[in-house]
C-alpha cells in the first residue's frame, strides 16, 4: 500500500483474469500512517460453480461456509473480489456469503 498523500492509500494487486487492480481508499484521519508500498503476489482464490473468485482485500465467508482472508494491509473495512466467469452463460448470482 502506498500513501501517496497523507490521507489517501493506494494499493495495486495483479490478478489472473485482469492485468491489475488499483484501489484508492481514503485513510482514517485519526491515525498517523507512514507512506509504504506492499506487493501481494498470492491472493485467496476459490471456485463456486463456473465462477472463480479472487479475494483482493478484506475477508469473505462463502455460501458454503469457507472463510477467506486476503493478506492485504487495511486501514478501512472493505472487501474486494475479482469475479471470473469461465465461459459465457446466463448466471443468476445467488451469493449467500457474509462480508
């Protein structure tokens, strides 16, 4: 995570189905946070039906009860999931997971 400004955090992670994920998230104003950069080459990934999910930040409990936790450093509670559909088809999302 790179603090480009004193109140903004910048995070970039590479995932399999896209080239890059870049997040700009406001940092909490009640903390003094040093500028830094973190790279996360491995992220939790799992499959539900014909959909692959990659957790880029935060934690997620899937409909099957599996708990996934991304290794990313966080200052604000947020969840990021990269969703990759294996092939074109009609999919009615019915995620029963908890954030």
